[in-house]
C-alpha cells in the first residue's frame, strides 16, 4: 500500500525506440510547476544587460592547467578524441549555411516524422521547443540562424558511468559526444532532404546553455547537481540541439517532481567531495536553481578524472526516474539513500569512501587559474612584480609571450 498520495502520473516513451512506455508516479508532496521556476522579465533583463559567454572562453585560464593534470595515457586519448572531433565541429559550424536541394512540402506536418527518425538513429530522448535566444552566448549571437530547437539526448554507457571518477568513465563521456555529433549531422542531412535548413550546435562549440530548452521540451528538470535529470538516464544523458526553420509543434514542460524531490534527496550535495553544491536553490539570472560553485568543482574535477560524483550518486541516474519516484510513493524514502551501493566512491591517491565518509582538501588545493586566461596572466605578472619589487627582462618577455598567445586563442574562440 502506498504511503504517499499520487498527484499525477507522467507517461513517457521507453528509453529505446521499441521499449514500452514508462509510468512515473509523482507524489502530492513533491508536485510543483512544470519546467524550471522562472521570472521571465529577469531572464530578459540579464540576457540584455549581462549576456553570458561560453565556458571555454569565460574560464579559459584553467584550460592549460587542466591538461597538466592528465596522465600520459589520458593525454594521448584526448588528443586522439579531438582529432576525430574537429571535422565534426567544422561541419556543424557551417551546417546552417547549407541550402536544401528541394522545395519543402509546406502542407505536411513533419513533427512526428522527425521524432521517429531521431529515435531510429538511436537518440533516447527527442523534444521540440523554441530556441530561446536570450540564453545565447555572446560569441555565438550572430551565428544562430533558425527559430526551432530540436533537443536530442543520447545515453552515456551505464557500466562505465558507475566507475566514476575514472579514465574509463571519461572515455565513455567523450565517446558519447563523438557518437552524438555524428548522429546529429546525419539528422541534419535528413532535414535538408525534406527541404528545410538545419544548424547543428555541437557540444564542444555550444551556442547556449541547453538545459532550459530541454526542460521546455519536456525532457526532464534541473537537478540539485546543476544537470538535467531526464526520465530514463538522469544526468547520464548527453545533450545536443539542432535548430531549423522546419515548422514543428512544440512539446510542453512536464512536472516530474524533481524541483522538490531534490530538496528531500540531497545525496549529491552531501557527497560532493569539494562541497561545491548548495543545499537550497537560489534565484540566479531569473531562474531558481541549485547553484554550483565552479571554482571548487573544477579543482576536484580537473585532478580526479572529470569527477562527476554528483552524477554517480544521483538515484535518478543510477536507477531511473520511474523506479525512484514509484519507490518514493510506496515508501516515502529515497531509493538507495544512505547505502554504499549508491553513495560510495573512490578517488585515486585518496582511497575509498563509504556513504558516511568524505575526502578532505586544504585551501591551497583550490588555488587554480581562474577566469579568462589574459586576466590570469596579468594577475600573475602583478603578483610577481609586487613580490620581487623589480621587473627583469625575462619577466617582461614571458609576460608578453603569454599575453600574445592568450589573445590569439581568444580571437580563435570567438
């Protein structure tokens, strides 16, 4: 007998094309509003007055540092990965300029045809919504062409993900993006063949934070770990979008109960080794969310194989939303919470941590390069001058060389 009253039941297609639908029971005490709590006027204000920039530009100072933390084997893996990814990024970057070879049949509704095609290609989740230009990064504002967003989710392999943090899980992480990039280009070709434009927004050169659009397309809700929690895969789903001028019927946001469920669960917050997650949501740029402390997260993530322990210990990721929510309705408890099966992890050079223990780091551990690369170079030069009280020729030469290199990289990025 259930201990919680059911507010509503969400029916979603199965994880793969031929799988049965799933029934997600949402308890009355965690039911809320569909989507993400948002103050639309504030989102518009911040996008106009304080537009966002892409992570790899805004936080470029820690890129070289990140590579310095890799093992030799993983460095070689990343080099090979980027070699394979570059042609995909190039094709995606120019995809919006390609012209369809036929005139479209404007009397035909392609919405479900496109959804079916994407599922047949292997995407686990497909949804349609408006591309919200307010979230577009500064460096990509002139690049984005088309109004409709096709939100595409692909599964990161389960067994490898449960080894987080590890090089094995990182191989799965990057490998999924590589596969997804190829599939998105194939879907874009299909859209062109129907007479409409398509623009592929690749993972490594993204145009905006995609989570708000995925939520609007009904594909999940924002979790306490700062990631999209999707019905089948939790935060193990890798995200990509295609924009198009093909007329599409938009999907609607869905209340999966995640907004309140995360407040009761808190496993990722408590288990984060760097204490980078907040235990209460705040209003940030017009959106209510659990804010991640980037600096603390990056310091651990960079040294420990991408970390992502917040993904590993999330019950929705491990068990799927159907099991987790149904278990909550039946027992009033969070599936797996407090158990080593869900909450334990290991860190190289730190060892094993059960559900009741965590690693400790001193304050110097978190002193990594911050912000844009050229700002970090100026800050280091200033500190060296203040400490030495004398500027040597070698100091100026190094400073000039580093600055020129940084500005050149910035021009390429934008």
